[in-house]
C-alpha cells in the first residue's frame, strides 16, 4: 500500500502510551479488549503529532506502515488537514486527543494560555483542554475545577512553596462526575482529576503543565515549572473564584441523550476543538475534516468516499484525514468524534 493511498482513508491506530509519572487503572485495557495483554499506562495519545515536553519522539503516534503521523501530515498537510485548516494552522493538526484513566488522583496543576506560551515557551499554542467522562470506578468519582473563591497571588505562592496539598485541593470546586459529563478547562484554571475517572481528553497540541502540587508526584520541583522560575510560572494561574454560573458554563451533562449526533462541549470550547458523541444506527454523514474517532461500544463501518470500508469495533481509535471526504458511519455503535476547531473562514 502506498503512503498516498493510505493518506486518503481512515486508519485504525495502535495504542500509543508514553511513560507517565502517575498510575493508571484498568479502563483503557478493558476498552481495548480483554485479549490485549499489553501493559497499559494511564494515557493513550491518539493520532498524536505532539511530543512529551522536552522529548524528541515520546508521545508521537505511528501509522501502521511505520511512519510517524507527524511526518505524514507534514509531507501532505492539505491531504490530511484540508486547505482552509492549513491556511489557519499550517501543518499542525491543532489537536491532541488522549484516553486518560486515572488510577490515582492527579496533582493540582494548570496550563498556560496561548499568549503566555508565545511569550515564554516559544509556542503558538497554550493548553486549553476538555474532558469527556466515559467511565468511572470507585465510590466517589470527582474532578476538581477552579478555585471556589478568589485567591491572592501570595497565598498561591505560599501553598506551592510549602507544598500544602490539603490547602490547594481544598480550595478547588469538587465536582462529582458520571459517564456523559463533559468539562471545559480553560487555560490557567487550576484543576485535578480524581481516581477512577476515565476520560477522552481533547487538548491543544502541547505538553505544557505547571504542576502546583508536585510533592508525592514528581521526583522534585525541577520538572514542575517547564524550566521557568516559580514567579513566572505562577503567572499562569487563574486565581479568580469560579461560582455556580461559571461552572454551569463549563460543564455539560449529556447522559441519556441518544440523538445521532450529540454535541458534547461547552460553547467556549469551539475555538479550541470540537467533539460529538455519535449513535449512527442506519447511517450518519461526517463532513470532510481531520478527525479522531474513538469507538466506545458496539461495532459498525466507516465508509469514505473511495477505497475500502473500515470495519470498527469497541476500543478502536481511528484517525480520519480530510481527504477521506464525506464519510458515512454505520452500525449499532457509540463513538466520540473529535476535531480541531473550524477554520476561521468557515465559522
């Protein structure tokens, strides 16, 4: 099969799990299939053209023919991404999708905005993200999002300097979650994910994290601030309290919605990424776009405008190039369809 042929059709991807500092659970392995005996870590980076911070290749996805997806996209960006997308974002997919299965609570951390990343990290993209909860285990699955009340910069600095984990975690909004819930996490928002929460995570395509609560998670503080001094790094933190109205604008509850296409994310997420839950039944058209399809349940078929159909089953992760054209998803299945933001000229 030639690379040109491959790049015109959806491709089922293998797992891609770079080493992480925290424990995973059993949910990724269960989704992928009980017959898969690989040692699954807590994160599976799907269709990733992003590396782990400071590393040359860790995190990058490979196509079944052995090429790095990053290199394939760079060699034929309009085929993979479409001309309008390339006009806005060049050969960047503008998207990173992960499966994340928290076997332990993650530390309190936040991510830089586009402006901060451009000024201090040499990157066009910061790291706004969103979580789509697809499974939970344990008695109290929760996430933590934003300070409950305004917090002074001196207070944040003291918590970080003394590694006061109880104060940091206790200052955040604790939010019970269940499958079907989605959470938009704007850059700068202090947050954490609780043990037993299994998510599909959409992010801007960077690995920038400011780890406020590093003790007990990282070996030392050196890796917590992306090489920046503490004062500069802590400028990323949004210290404004999130009240009920703000939380309501960031969180959606979509369990029980079974329309063929269920929009999942808050309105403010659209400038960063798009995601729908799909229940195609007789057939559902997907407009031409670079995209990532994660099959959560059932089985079916994805038919591109040309070439062979792609057979799908629970646990498949699929990258769809723009050049696949209008694709039709068929079958009794449930899938999450993730895409980069619409190009500015088409919004």
